[in-house]
C-alpha cells in the first residue's frame, strides 16, 4: 500500500474502514510512525507508539461487538486530517467507565491525525456515546 501513495484523506479512510472496521491491524505499521502518540490509548494507560494504536483498536473490539461504521466526511491537508463519523454495535465489555450492558450502542466520533511524511504522528478523538447517561470523551483533555 505504501503511505507515500495516498493523501491524508485516503490514509484516514484506510485507518477507519480497513483497520478499525475490518480489523486489518497489520496496516498500522505502514500508516503510523513507530513513536506515534495515541491520546485515547494513553488516557487509559495503554502502551506507547504503534503498539498503543493496536491496543486501542483491539480493546475497542473487545467492548463493542457487531460493529458498523459510517464515515460521514473526511477533510485534510498534508499534515493533518479529520474524520466525522458514527458507529453502532453491542456494548459487551467495560468501556468509557461503563459496565457492559449487552445493549445496542451508538456514538458520534471525530478522529484527528497529525501527519509527518504521510504517516500518523498523533491521534486524537472526540466521542459522544449514547448510553442512557451519555458519555463524552475528548482525548485531548480526558479528565474533563
């Protein structure tokens, strides 16, 4: 695939549609710098670098089953890209401080990548999860 061959918007779509939705975790080596920072993963005490992004995706899939993603819009330039989307699934594991409900869940998410040489250096996200008592998570300020 070679990241030099894709623009920022295509890179984001590959991440969301192939890595997150389809589980192609091996693509992370091509998409991200080894020392990239995943703010959401760090907020929950996960490993650094690409291993953190892998842990983030794996952990998400342990908590949300029957995952379906809709990408509404992706905009970017050479050094940053943002995606707006939503997902649905079944909440089967502890996630965002919530015990598993076994119930359907829907969320709106904004994902942001900082890029260098066409690869991810930083990943941030803002998420609104539709629990009975909705949860908003901003990886740039996870405590507030």
